[in-house]
C-alpha cells in the first residue's frame, strides 16, 4: 500500500501527498541519469542507416542527423552537478567533450552502426553550444 496520510485505517492515502512524493523523486540527478541512458540507447540501437531519410535531409547544407547530434548533446551543460560534487564549468565541459566523443566511439565495434568523425564533431559542437548559452546566461545585464 502506498505511503501517505490516512484519516482512518480504512481510507486511501491523500493523493496530493503521493503526488508530492513522486515529484520529489524527479530531481536533476534522476533526469540526468535518464538523459544518459537515452543517449546510450540512441547510440547503440540500430535506428539509423545510410539510406534513412534523416541522412538524406539537409538543413543549411548540413545533414539532418548532424543537427540531431548537436541538439541531443546541447543540454549537457545544464546537468552540471551543483551540490553533490564541486565541479567547475571547465571540468564539466571537458567531461562533456570526452563523453560526446566516447558515445561516437561506442559505435565502432557494432556491426550495424558506423563510426563517423562528423557525428563526433556534431556531438562536440552540441556541448560547446551548451556552454556558450550558459556563459551568456550568467552574464549580468548592464543597466
């Protein structure tokens, strides 16, 4: 039986209390863990091949899958640990660069995936664009 506030031993818990407990479980850390798991699944699952529409779609003279790589790694800097570890922005940025390259290298031994240096570059550009946004967000507004 779910935990919560009971008004008598025969009543169900207050639904608002249960909802509050669920919301407390949604933390930055848990969202980051889900983000990394989704990235790993996107990298290792056979969801894209050379004949897919994504590889043949161009936006601003860049293949569509490069844009996907960029936008998938863009939020990396938003997940920088605040309380648990004392990691500076530069350290987290370098970890992000390593992680972005590692994710592409993970495809090399898979027979149904292909290592692509341009994909790795798009991953890194996604992390870099994330730190640029963080940098401009932290700047004070001049009056």
